[in-house]
C-alpha cells in the first residue's frame, strides 16, 4: 500500500535487535546504539515492538509522553532537548505504563503491522527495531512487515551461558 511506502520512504537503514531469550540487554543495546548514532550526527528512530515489556520510553525518560496523530499517521515521540531521536512504543498507548499486555497473536501482529505502516517517521538515517525476546510470531510479523524496505541487518544479543 501507498502509506507503507510513504511512511518508511525517508528511512535509509533499518536494524533489528533480537535475542533468543529475555533479559540479555536488547533494549539497553537499542537505546545506547540510538544515542551513539545521534551523537555521531545521525537522525535516529526507535521502534519498540517489545509488546510485553516496553522499557525504552522509561530508559529515555519519556514514559509520560503521548503519541499524537497527523495526516500520515502516528507522530513518534521526540527524545531529548535536540529531539534527534524519534520513538514509537506500545508503552505510550497503555493507560498505565505498568499495565500488562495480554493479547493473542492476531492482535499483536496487527499492532506490529500498524507500527510499521502508520508511524510518520520522516527522514531518518537509522530506524532501530527493538524486538521481544525469543522467536515468536512478533518476529515473523515484524520481518514480514519490513520486507519491502531497506533492511540493513540484525544485531543478535547473546549471553555466554
């Protein structure tokens, strides 16, 4: 669809951050990578598709922010005084940040697709996609939704045990 091409058309590179298990530091790595790229003068977005544990808004101290609408969809939350990082997370859509998201696959998959198609990213050098732990439907949905776009690659976070 046209909306997909328009909303991600200005994104030069997409990076997925993945792991086989939880608690290995995906969100921390995603956040630190975004901050490092910003400090290098890049325009950066983070798409937090970790639906059950959206921690990036808290890490970047924007957990009380609200998502707004524009003609082309949701406007990501700007981060920092320079507003150089754009962030979209389910954490912004919950009534209370600590609410649990108890959804079956189809609803989760629809939200991930909506995050890919309906967020007005604008011009970005990098879009970092922070995924949930494991190899679930959410990963398949994310990769399928991003397939038509310029996927730079994936960072696999592991631990030694």
